């Protein structure tokens, strides 16, 4: 039963908007969650602010980003930046130019 696979287990992913990037290698992402209220049956929108690790500092305020759950990196930070997205949901090309 010893399989030598290097893939990680299933990790939660969320898509949200960057609301702050003023910390070193950390961004704050606002994630929207919509659900039907159990008693009143009205659609409710709730927001959560998640702290995510941005190693290369490529996310700017207002960007749409995909973040993934990871091990706790600090008291509040347990997510990491996966991709910066275009407004239509496609992945934005990396801005680095190689000569």
C-alpha cells in the first residue's frame, strides 16, 4: 500500500477580492458567501476577511484572487495565494519578463 505520490490532500480554495496589502508578504482577502436563511428562506450574503500569504507581493488592492488553505503561518494567517485572476475569472499572466 505504499504509493509514492507527491500530490497534496484536498485543500479548501476560495475566491475573493484583496482589500489590503499593506503588510509584508500578507494580503487581506474579502470572501463572499451566499446561502439561504434556514427559517426565513431569504438569500443572505455574508463576508469573511481572510489573511493570506503572498510571497512575491504580486496581489494589489482590488484584484480578484484564488487562495488555498494551508498550515497556520501565524496567529491569523492560514491561507496562501494561488493565483491572481482577471475579472472574468481567468488566470492573469505573471508580470515578470525574462530577458
